[in-house]
């Protein structure tokens, strides 16, 4: 990670985001991940987010209900990437409205707040469409991944 990427979130802020992911996943079978890296390199941000989504095995969830918030810190860009199961059931403007919510915080350099709000909003939709039941297990790590 570069210095800019390391300065993006403090350790405490990262822990708050992980706690928010755990909170959001308590009531759903869905999975939410946040991934940070300096840049997409020469790839289009959507292509890179898709690569990370697959590398994190987010496409292996039982109900295809994984959501990745991918942030290219130095590029000052991010993508919210939802798997087929969640994409099929949310409103057409859901991801765009979630992105706008995150951007509103990022513009003020409130990166942790933007990620927390994005995770909570995704979690609400996951809970609505993929409610938790006693057979559910946490299929993926809740930790922030970094590249």
C-alpha cells in the first residue's frame, strides 16, 4: 500500500467499518466486503472491481448476494459491485443512489463515514431481500481487504 492509501483510513476507522459490516450482515445471508488499493493500474475501474470480486471469492456465495465496495484511493474513484442475486432484486437506481450517498461524504474527506453509510444502505437491501435464517453462515471475511 502507498502512503496515500495508508492515510485513507486510520486503524480505528477501519475497525468501525468492520463493525458496521458485521452489524449489517447480522440480519441477512448477504455478504459485504470493502477493498482498498492505491490504483486500478491501467484497468477500467469496473474491470478491476470485477477482478477483485472474483479474487475474494464473492461470486461463490450461496445466493449470489455479495456486495463489494471497491476503492482506488489514489485514483479518487470507487465502484459498488453487486452480484447477480442482489442486482436482480434492488431498484434500478439503488446502486447509483448509494454511490451518491458515499460521494457526498467523500467530497468532505469523510471517507469512513461514506463507507459506513454505503455498507448500511447495502445491508438494508440485503436484509429486505435475503433475510437471515438459522442455516446461514458468514461465508466471507468481514475484514477490509487491501491490494
